[in-house]
């Protein structure tokens, strides 16, 4: 019976939808003034010029400007380096000003002082904090035989990405110390792996090293070095002897001194802080002796002082740095690295050179490094909320390009940009908006090139239909200036119409005030973007009648007028906004809307307003209605992914005992300090979060479907429903049968679900292994400083006073292998 009635019900629902849609359209066109605005643009249409945007030329122009800015930073650093080296050359060296040790100790001291000193007992569990090493690396455990900590990586080195580091940290946490370590077997396997890696042309093709962390070494291992490393000594060996006894000190030191490495005794936490960084000086000797001042650019990082001061607009930085050497002839063979000079670059300042208005409503610019990591991207989310506090994500500076541009499934874009190529490609993409609740389907054109003299590449995205053309209007300054002074008008204050942050007299000006002073000649020395200012003048003139229209309407409102309309507002591509209130501010239903407290509703450096972006994807003349919602609605769903999510950590119960010597923890932690930042934040155990991948459904409105109906089986009854599109809107009228109760069926929620890469069967274990072994493309550094003939290899470490017992740990490094005992 219900099926027979459906067509009749459908016609009735359509009449309701048409009536409701007509009334709604009348109200919103009246209070918005949209028809007047359309007429004004139609009137000036004959005078308009349309300019096509050449995306490739645009990205090249942006790149050249960024290169110029970064080049000035490099020149400043070079001058400082020269001054510092001359100061050392012509003045007596003061040992109390050892820049490198002082700096490193301050960086790592927070980690080191958290360790408790406990004695080690044979056979106790070894919960090492796995050192985060420069890629690639490989942990091996050894005693009387060599054991791969992860059998999946047998015989190969592993990229030190976040997943692999966390995986190994968990595996090493479960290791047990057993038996006596046989160093020669571990060395043989390490040299074999490094040789095969080198011969295959993998890795950085530069330094190779082995780190041996042990509490004793007594067997005959000289033949291993004769076979694998002498006479060229292409692999450096660094040794760390753990404990207070001296029985094996000479043997362990001999290993380092005969393989161009460095020997360190670690008996206390103070020793770690003092000595663990010596291997950096050894690795830098060839560069220092040759006086090669390599320029180093860092990954994105957060300035802790700015973070503490809530200056999040300058939160992410990159630093350009250069080494400072001793140029004294008497210490040349020692290759003394005095320190490092660097200069910070706020990434938002760099992105100001790719102004938002040139990229269109959905367009954006982004930067990535030669390792494929994001330097800057509008979808990079470096912070997460823990309670009421914002905190940096543990992996915020190692988010890969493939994790934000995730529809680049073949990594064509990623590969081209890492290789520093210049080119373009197109992709159909799904773009999440409104905090992932909605999605836009776009066709994006990607244009990319390198930034010369840096390891960075720049990408520019223009969306089809919006980023390809610019509308140019001809408006006089006099006419436009008059309309800019209207009280309902504002400009995007995060955009750079005029440069106001250099001259102290200009810093008090907002962007609208600066534009007006520039046009009136009050501030002759103001530097402004004349193309953008011209667009603003045109938009101000065309939209000027809106102010009078809205004011007249507001003055004529009566108590009998349609209720529920708070305000009218509009925006243009040039970042100009107009708005008018129909009620007092105390009666506004959303007081944050169009203010800085609601970033999604205003123009920012990162995006156009959400309402602007959504409206741009609907037919002209129609209206978008946005209602805050918790439950999903719609007629279709797509699956989306978030590779920057944070999930609750599973609870693990560990013994409070700390096995092995605490200097081991300190040593591994200090090594970790070198390459990755250590979070200073403490977490409560019950709500600790960790990086994860999630997937979630997003419901999609399909405008092509005007109407539909159906029946839902609800156990003992059938629920009939009819859906009808409401014209000139994104709304649907849904009519359901209220008699049949379906409340016992759970709703489909939009909650994200963690993607767990767990494989149980033998086949799936193989799939997991293949996934872990996959090596993402990285671009090698342009220079290499592995060895120098004048290097003093006998400067290889201090006196001995260490311990006896078991061999603990191997870390074959650099182009790196890693061995654990």
C-alpha cells in the first residue's frame, strides 16, 4: 500500500518544497540585495577586461622573489661567519666560550636530567628509548649470534620516518639482555650491510658509520677491520663504553682510533652531556679542514618563545645556518668546528610573497623540502588540543607532502618537486572544509618549481573555474576613494595591500587605513601592491550601492517584518567585505561571525571565508544555507582520510624498574636531541595522544538529484521517506512516516576511525612488511665531506676508566646501520 502511495506523496511534497523555496528566496533576495548587486556588475560588464592567469609564470615569479628574500638571509649569515672566524684567528681562544658544547648541553639538558640512575642486572628487560637517527638505519641485537630486531628488515637499512622509529622503539622495548656479546660477528654483519647499501647506490652516498655501545669487548676483531674497512676506512666506528671499570677500555678505544672514529667513556649522566657530541666534530673534520661552508636549511620548526607568547602567526620557522671554523694553521688537521651561525625565517613572511588574491578562492601556495616534508601548506595542522591547551604534535615537522596531497596516489607531484623540477599537472581532488564536515569536489592545476640555492620547492594550486582568470576593472582613484570611506566596508587585515611592518609609524595602521593614506598621498613612502589596490577600488565602486540599500531597508523595518534576519554581508576576490546589521549587536545569534574570533568566516592568509568557498561551487543566483549540525544528513557519502590525526594511546602497564645503566638512556636521548626536537610537554596518562591515521565518512549533497523516495525496513514495519530539492538553494525537504519506529537502528556517525595497520595472516604480514620496507624518495644533499687526507685520525678520544660485562648495543650509522645487544 505504501509503495502505491509514493508517487502521490512525492507530488504533494514537491508542492510544499516549491512553496517553501519561493518564500525563502523572496526573503533572502530582499535582505541580501543580491539582485541589485548582480545588476551593478552587469552594468559595468562592457568595461571589464578578463586576464588569463599563467600558472607556470606565476610560480616562477613567486620562486624568484622567495629566492631573493632567502638569498639576503644567506648573505647576512656569511658576513657573520666571516667576522666570527676572523675574531678567532686574531684573538686568543678562550676555552670557557666553547660555543658548540654550551649550545648542545642547553638543548639536551631537559631530557638528560629526567633520567634516574639505576644499576643493571643481567637478563633484565631492555626498554631502550630508540634513538631517532638520520636515515637510513638498522637496529641489530647481538650476543653470540646476530639477531635482527625486525626480521622484515633483514639485510637492509631503513628510512628513519616516524612509523619506523615508533615501530623499532616498541620492539627494542621488549628486548632481553642475554649471554655475552660477540663483537666480531656484529661488526661483520654491519660492514656487510653497509657495503651492499653503498654498492647499490642507496642513501646519501656520503658518510657511513657504526656506533658501538657496549660494556666490554675482548675477542679478536682486528681481522674484521682488515677484511672490511682497511686500508681506506670508509666506515667510521664510534665506540661508547658504559660503566666505571677500565678492564676493556683499551680495546674499545682501539676500535675507534683505528677506524677514524671516536671513543667515549660513559659512566655518569655528566659524561653523556660532556662527551656524546664528539662524533659530530669528527664527522665535520673534512669539511672544516677544507673550509667548505655548506649552507644548511632546516625543516619547519616551532619557535618555543613565540609559541609561549601565543604569537602563532609566526609560529613555524626555517633557519639557514653555516658552520664557523678555526682557520688557525696549527690546528688545521684537527678540523676544529667553533660553532654555527644561523638566521631565522618565519614561513608566513615567505608565503606573503605569494599573495592570496592572485590564486583565487580555492587556490594556495605551498613549500616542501628535498625530503618531501611539508614546510608550509594550508592543510598543515601542527597543533592539537589537549584539554584547553594547544600543543605541538610530535611529528608536526615531518608531515609528508603525500599526507596532505593524498590523492597524488602515484606520487607524481611529490617526485617532481623533490627532484626540483619545473612543471605542471592536474588532479581531481576532494577538499575537506568546515573542520572535515563537508567536502568540495575540485579539479586543481598544480604548478611547481624549485627555489634556487635552497633544498625547497614551491607549488601553486589554481582551481578550475576560479583561479584561471582575473577580472580587471578601470576605476579612478577619486571615485574609488569616496566609496572606500563608507563605514560598512572592511579589508582582509591579514593580506598585504600595503607594507606596514617596517616603518614604526606605519605599524599602527590597519590595511584599510594604509590603503586610504596611500591613495590620498598622506604617506608618500608607503609601499603598496598597486594591482591589488586597483582591484579594491573597482570592487568598492561596484558594491557601493549595497550600503544605501541595506541602510534604507534597516530604517524601514517594522515589528511586522520578517523576523530572524540578523545581518547582510558580501565579499569580493580582492578581500573587500561589506556588512549591515538588521538587529542590535546584543540580539545577534552569532556574535563571533565575521570577526577574528571566527577565522573560518573571514579572509585570512591561508584561505577565503568558508561561506565564500562553498558559495563559489553553486550556480549564480542560488543561496547556500549553513546550519551548525552534529548529525549527518545528505544523500551520498565519500570516504576521507586524515594523516595528521591524534588518537588516544592504548594503555600499557610497565614495570617501574629501569634495566641497564641509566647512561644508556641518557646517551640515546642525547643522540636523539641532535636530529629531532624533544617535546617539553608532560602528558597525563589517561588522555595521552599520539599521531595516527584516521578515515571518516563525509555526506555529500548531489544537486543533480532533484527528488527521490524509498522505504526503510525497520523490523516489524516499513518507514516511508520522500526527499525533494528546494530550488535556488542547497536545501532538501525530507518527509518521513512518523508511525514506523526505527529508533533501535544506530545512526551513521561522522566520527573518525583510526586506521590500524594490523596484519594477522601470513599473507597480510608480508603486505605489512612490504609497506614498511618501501623507501620514499628523498633528494640527496648536493655536497659530501666524508674524508680528508690531512685529517688527524689519532685525535680519537680520551683516557679510559670503564666497565666489564656484556656487550650492549650497536648503532651502525650515517648511511646507517644500527645494532642492539
